[in-house]
């Protein structure tokens, strides 16, 4: 993996990051510590992702990095937790968004809660009418 001139600091906890576009100026990379299941979506331009197998992290540089190219509009879901460097292909500006799997689970949980509340309401209503 060739190093680009500068790096962006990683956020402390990706679960706190909303789906806000992250703009990458030409020649820069962003390094993020992501949870398993986090989606990386290329919004503008092409991206190149680099990460190592987390289970072999103790071997350091001896483990080859996995490189994945994302074209505009494509999405990659992290199979494991770990540090990922995200850079623009061809040293052009790019933009991407990170979507935490935790955020998606909270949304599904909220929808289930609303559905259960609605079911309970309808049951009570039917019991009142039957009485």
C-alpha cells in the first residue's frame, strides 16, 4: 500500500457518527476504526479501501493488506472490526458516508416497538368492544 501525503484523524466511536458525507480532498486518506457490519458507501468519485485481517493483527506488517476499490454509488460492508484507510483513486477528490450496523439495528428495533405498541392498542380496543 503506498502512503499518501496526509491523514485524517479517525472518530472515537463510529456509532455516534450520523450518515453525514465525508469529503476527501485529492491526495488525502481517512483512517477509521470501524465495527463489523459498518457500510462504506462511495458518494462521489472512486475509493480505495485498505485493511488487514483483524484476527491476525498481532502479526503486524507480515499480514498482507486487503485492497478493495469502490466506484461511485457502490457499497462495501466490513466483515470484521478494525482500522480501514480510505483514499480517493487517481488522487481526485471523493466523498463517502459510513453507516453503522448499530444505527440500522436501532431503526429496526424502533419499528418493532411501534408495531408491538400498535398490536397492543388494537387488542385492547377489541377487548373493550367485546365487553
